[in-house]
């Protein structure tokens, strides 16, 4: 298996279980390592991707005894669990000599098969890669992870060297999100969905495929602040989705494992957190406290803040020649196709994507 294909399969793993039943969660690629958290632990640990790939390619049995010869540190058991899980991930076919996977077009989208196990985000970026050309896209979904060498994306807005007007915007935005402004300056580049580099038409841009969890009252507050800063068509359309009470109840709350009902869309994030406290929802990782947002609902606020940093990263002089991000809400594809994203045939996703690029963003790839 080529390393690009190995990385593509690795990026689709979220959790794994050892042969003795120990679970490893929050598995993700972070630069040259793959990170995970052990069961009953909270501190992330890392495994070298190069070591893991060498172990996988050795042809030796996948067990902890053999792993000691390839994997440094005390992470042999999770390495074996992850490789065993990786061997269950469907193989994505590659074109001759190309390091990026092509999409496989299913004749019958209702027919069960390997594609059913692929995440919506992965399906989107496989199509996006084909539409713009594989050499221009970085994304963990296509086995080409994004690192801090590709883009400056700190979790601290003060480090971007923004203009005074944008700094003022963030000061107000973070007040809306009830933040204490205590950020670690950690890089967020590896959390990006996608990044185009020097495309002849699209240029260099952040590319985001936004699922249900991004359309919250916290995101609405940030969009209101950003509407006077970021000139892009998605601001208004995203505010419309955030204002959709039915979508909030049936999809957004469901994604956050919230069971309580709300009568109307909260006017502010603060109003939402008051409701959240009074609803007595069970605490979970979906609404837990986070650094900079030490309150119930903090994870929701943090996501909205991180989305805002992506919205404005192109204004930083540390990201020269970067253009305004392109955002694609999953809901827009589902509304056009009138079915769940996972059921939309790949050719249809491609047609909708080209239509959105042309009609919303005035990007015509036929001239590339």
C-alpha cells in the first residue's frame, strides 16, 4: 500500500479497540504523528506515522510483540489497534501514478457497499479534488494532511497581526461568546477540512465542508460580527441556516446530543446558554467546558470562534496571497438533492458543487 493511500485510510479512523478491549478515541492526524486518547484518560498521546507505516508495510504479524521493533515509546498496543482498524477501512482506488484518490461512481446509490462507510466530509473532498484537480488540494480526506507549514492558524486571534478594526471585531465577538480570552496559541491548521494551493482559478483558500454542528446560536453571533468584515456570499446564507428553527431542533441539537426542546431560535448565544442551564441537559463532550470558554456550552462557543478564525485567516499578513474561504454547508446539497448527503450519488454531488461554485462564488472552472 502506498503511503498516500495509507494516510487516506488512516484519516478515516476515529476510534479503535485493542484485542483486550481497551478503547482509544479522538484519533486524528496531527502533522507527522497520529494522536489518540486512551480509555479513562484525558491526555492525548502520539504515534509516529512513519513508524506506523513502516510497521504496516513490514509484512510481519500485527501484534504488540512485533510492534516493539517498529514503534517507539509505550504505544505498541494502540498502534496495533489502529492498524487492525485501518485494515477494515475500505480501499480507495488511485489513478495510475497519482498520489490522490479518485472517486468511485456507484450506479445505484441505494446499494450497500464500501462507500456506505465513508464519511460525508470524505465523499465531499474526493469529489472536490476531482473537480479542481488533485494536485491543488490538501485535505486529510484525500490523504494529504494540512500542517502549520501550509498556513498560519493560531487559536489566539492576537497573533495574526490583524488590523485594529478586526481586533475590535474579535474583542466584541469573544464577549458575545462569554470567553475569558485565555488561549494557548496552539496551531489549528490540522483541524482544517481543506486548503487549495495556487490553483489557477481558485487560488489559495481555506475550504470547509460544514455539517450540522456548525449552525448554532454561537455561530450566529459570530456571523453578525463578521458580516461587516468578511465580504463573501456565505455569510448571509449561513445566517439563514442558523435561523432555521426546524433545522436547529432536528439536526443541530441532535448532533450535540441535546434532547430538550426549544420554542424559538435564541436571539443571542447568551440566551442559548441560559436555556441550556435551565434545561438540565446531561454534560457531555458536545457541550463541555473548553479552554477560553469555561462554562456549559463552551465547546459550542469554541467551534464558532475557530470557524471565525478560518473566516478571517486571509486578512493576516502571515498568510500572504490567501483569498476569502469557500464554505459549503452539507444542508445545501441535501436541500437540492432532497435526500441525506450520504445517499446523494457522487455525480450529483459533483454537479451541485460546480453549480455552487458558479452561482454563489462566481467561479467558473471551465476556464482553468
